[in-house]
């Protein structure tokens, strides 16, 4: 007897599997306020949401009154209900189950096996064990999670969205009663059919709720007036590409995301509106990412435009690597200031440049000679960027980008070369936007936390609501970029891309300030716009997912208008505070942007990055000696010392001056020397083309032995006459604009230019035929 009891006890103890339900569940994504924004069907084709956290009170009252009034008082089965069910089944044609909610959970876990008395005994046996393992509330959650509601709709939360389009906790009394009776009536399993039968069942339950004083008369009358659902509704799909990402990373789970539901829906409308405009130029894809700068959480995630499958609308552009265009330029600008190699308004060269055969060009194909570094950044000039990268060091900058967690830079620095700064590398909207956010956060944290930095500031963002990013430990030394350099970079970016003479200025005007940068890849394949405020980072990409370029696909025209529309959806962030502890007052030459030398006339004091003290003094201001009329330069060989006038003069080298004067009408070239005075200057002239050590490649033509080549020269004295020689043979003369067209044969020459004052420059020139391949 004892042995039999022990055997039964052991059977009872181990009758339940460790995991009651092994069915795959849907991947469910909710917003930051825990409202459904996307879901994907389970692997078995069922809409089965993961186990719910709580049972809505209205549904709880309804289902207990309909299914199991004594749920909280029985041990898993109800003997009275079972006796009544047996009596009914013996005397009536219809069948009655008498199962408790606990028994129904067991039946669901056993895949609804045949309804026999033996199976009923098994259910009772296992139900008592289930009651011992779980609390009543947990059993109710299992019931609400795995009860079928018709077709492939499983569970209360799924049914609530599919039939009423709302979360379960928002169900009304009429809706709760409908879902309480629905699983019990197989013939009514599809709402929209047999409406009258379903209506009678629901209303009987509502009357019972009234009689039991669970609802009042007014609530009852309102509930019975509610219509029944007609057909399953589509589930919310506010962030489809984020939902697909969640499927890959958290399959079958309920994910509470950091997405701001209202912002996401507004961003979707912005994407729809701009897609309708862009598609007229056969631009079919775009993506938008909004990050919270402080927490680095994703607030909006528009992975692609609402285009068609034909145009790859299913591709999540946010995670895909594309040519970066000019979006990395601000980090080079900040790096140079961080090292003390540049000040914000230092003049940088913008002249024709050839470096090891690489010949970068500005977008407008023009040159300014020299421009303030901040303007070179704000106008996204390519030539100054390449020259600055060469100055800073390609490998050094590449290493810094890697420290910023730019994961897509997975090839050696030499693979990208100097084109790295112009879009020669690829990165994703995710990586680019997070890097801008991290830079803004570095500055914010320094100002608000006793001038300290965090070691892991450039960390990965998260779209999970509960994830808290660890930004490392505090320290006083900047791990990557200091606050002063970042502040001046952001200050420069506030003026960025304000298109001169643009007819579309309204696109770039906003009620709040933002530091922003655009980018356009080679071949007009990628258009970028990225911006930061103290609280938000916004990243926008536009183009075609298949890489097809389109004329007019630029950051300014395609991406920037989207960025500003998103900015207008966000609360005002104010502006970045100055990091005074990382700035130092320096005397700056107003004209050159360098630290002032003794020869600078116009000096202003400004707060500069603290390492700015390492930067050089102004190289362009010199002391010159003039005659007493200040019209000519003189020297002691030809003019009395006592009559000389010493003046400070802003002078640029000839090639820079050649381009600088066209865009700076106030620039004053050095006066000519007084007649009889010889020049001791060695840099009056400079070759523009060809540059030193640059080979000229002639295209192969139809068997001709000579080809025309244009030689160019810059001269500080605009009225000078220049005589040209090849291998000491005179070949021509130029005045004012020193460009000479010559027919030459491929070989090595010695090019010489002599002006009318006898000043001479010379260099070797190599002319070769281009390869026929």
C-alpha cells in the first residue's frame, strides 16, 4: 500500500514537463510607453505573443465568471462541475466539459488531445500538480497567453490587437466579455460569422456581470451597445525595420524598445512625404535615425522609405555601409585642434593639389587660395580636407576613427588612402550618427561633471528600453578628443552648408540651433545629413539601395530637408555650453586666424582650445619697407634709410595669392620695387601647373607626335611680364594671366620662367604618353 502510494506520488511529482509550453512565440516590439509598434509571426505560422505580464481586471472578472467562478477556491479541478457535466452528458445530446481554467491550461499544453474520460482523469491529475507549482495568477497568465481565439490568433494580447486594434489593458467591458466567451464557442471562432449567437453569449455574460454587481447599469447598457469585431485587423507596424532587427537579435521575445511612439509616427510621415518628392528624380530610398545624446538610446528608427519591394524597401539602410561622403571631416577638424596643429579660423590652403597622383577637387571645381579652417569645414571643401589629412597623418586619423568604434573601417588605412576623408571609406548611418552623438555627449559631460571625461564615451547605442549603457570610468584626460576642440567644431558646424545663393533657404532654417553636416558620395550615390543638439543626434541618408547614382542626389538637396523636418518635431534643446576649463584666451591674428605675431596689426583675444598654445604664429604677416609715399618697396641699396617707412603687410605665397585675390577683393598685393631697387625676394613666382615632381600624362591620339599642354604660373606682381623657356630655348611670353599653351613631345624638359625684373624660377618637367590600357 505504501509502495503504491509512493509510486503515485512520484508520478504526480514528475508528471509535468519542466517547460509546459514549447511552442515558438512571435517577436513583439513595444515602444518606450509599452505600446505595440511591431510584431512578427511565430515560426509555426501562429500569432502567439510571449507570456503576458499581467491580466487586465475587466477580462479577469469576465473570464472567471464565464469559465471558472471557483477558480480561487479549488485545487485544480471542481468536483461539483465535473459531477454536473457527467449528469448532463448522460441525459442530454450536447456535451459539457466542466473543466476549470487550470484543466484547460493542461489540455492546451497537451495539444487538445481527444476528450475522453481517461484524458479527463489525466488532466485532473496534472492540474493538481500545476496548482502546486504555480500561483493562481501565473496559471491565469498561462491561460490568457495560450488560449486560441480563432484562426492563427493565440492568446489574449494577440486577440485584443487583431480584433480591436488596442492593447489588452485598454479593453472595454464589452470587448473583454467578447474575448472571454470566444474560445468557448468553436462555431463562433471567427468574429464576423454567426454574429447573433456570439452577441447572445456576450450579452448573457454582461448580464451576469451586472447581476453579480461587477458592473453598474450604465456600464452594462453601454457595453451591450458595443459592436462585435468583424474581421482580424492588421497589427501595428510603426517601425518595421527595427522589428526585423529585433527578430534577428531577440527572436521570439517581447522587446520593450526605447522608441518614442509619437516621434516614430511623425518621422514615418516625414519619410513618406519626402519619398513622394524624391521618387520623381528616381531616388527611392531613405533612412532616419534619432538618438538621445545623453542615454544613447534610439528614439526613432526609420530603416527605409515606404517604396516598393522592387526598390528594396525591405532593406534596413540604417545598418548598411555606404560611402561616407564628407561626414568624417568634422572629426579631422577636431583632431587637429585637439593636437594643437590648428585653430578654428587658421587659413588653410585651397589650391590645385596633386599628392602621389591623387588630385582632389572641390565640389564646385573652384579654388579659393586660402580659407579659414572653419569655413573650409562649413563649405565642405575637399582640397583643404585632403591637405589637412596629409598634415595630420592618414594612419593617425584612421586609428582615431577606430577608437571611436567606427566598426565598418575594416581594411588597413592604406586601402582608403587620403580619399578616406572624402568618402573613400564606408560606414553605416548607425555608426555615423552614434559618433556625432558621442562627440556631443563628451562636451556635455565635461561641462556638467567637473571637467571630467568618460573612458567609454563612444559606446554603442541601444534600442532596448531597460538597457543602461556603461560609459566607463571618469578621468581628467580626454581619451579621444578634448572638450575645447569639440566645442569649436560644433560651433563651426552650426554654420555648415548654408548654401550661398540657394533658392531653398527655407529648408535650412529652424526654430532651434543645430550643428550639422552634409555629405555626398562620388557619383551622387549617397546623400547624408547628420546633426546634433545638446539632447538629440539626427542622422539622415537618401539614395538608392542598389547603389544607382542620380544627378542632384546631394546632401543639401536630398537629405538636409529631411533632417530639418525631423528637428522641428523635437523639443528645443538650447545650445552647448562653453567648456571654459578646456579653453585658453589667445591673441589671434584677425586676418590669418593664427596666433598673432609681432607683425600682426589687427589682433583679437579669443578663447581657443587649450592646446592652441602649441600652434604656430602667423606666417603671412611680414615687415616691409616702403618709400615715403608708401607706393613702392625699397631697400638700403637704393633708398635712404632715414626715409624708409616700415609697414606690416599681409602677404600670401604666389600660388595661394593667385586664387585668393579673385574671392578677396580687399587683399592688397605687395607694391612693386622702386625703379633701381632689386628684389631680394625669392618667392615672387611659383608654378601652378605642373607642380614639382608631377608627371604630365599625354593622351594617345590619332598618331600625332605632339600634344598641347598648358603651363600655368602665379606672379605676385600682376603687371609683370614673364618669359618662358624649355631647355633654355625661348618658347613664349605672357602678361597678367600667366598661362602658356605649347605643343610638346613626350620627354623630360627643364622649364624656366624669367620676369621683366630678372627674377627666375626653374624646375624639371616630365612629359609621358598615357598607357593605352
